[in-house]
C-alpha cells in the first residue's frame, strides 16, 4: 500500500517529497481571502509557499514533511525560484 506522498508523486512527476525538514522561519500574511504562508527551511535558500483559508499556528523550529514543486516568480523584472507546497505535515 502506497503512502499519500508516494501516490501524489506517482501521478505528478514534477513533485518532490522531503522528510524531516527543519523550519527556520515561518511568516503568515493576508492576501485577498487567503493567508499566504512562507517557510524557510534549514540549509535551503529558496522559500517554500502555500496558502490556507485560516491563520495557522507558527511552526518555526518544527520538523515537517513537505511535498512540493519548483516554480519561478518574476518580481520587478527579476526571476526568483520558489517552491510551491502541495502537502505539509508536522513530522
């Protein structure tokens, strides 16, 4: 029997799954009807982003399991790499 991340990855080849990632920083801000969450992970310079409908507890210092894909965002004419989180679970 496959786990949830394995099922997602088998359907969508661009997804990546990482276990036991330590969250260094967690910021939440309002954007329209959503709360945009931005995580910084230990030993990684790229932000991980996901949206929620409601405010969530701060998970700074926690270890999490992430399923995500890489994308590029253009801000003021500069391209930045961003990881869009599909699934997040506290480990």
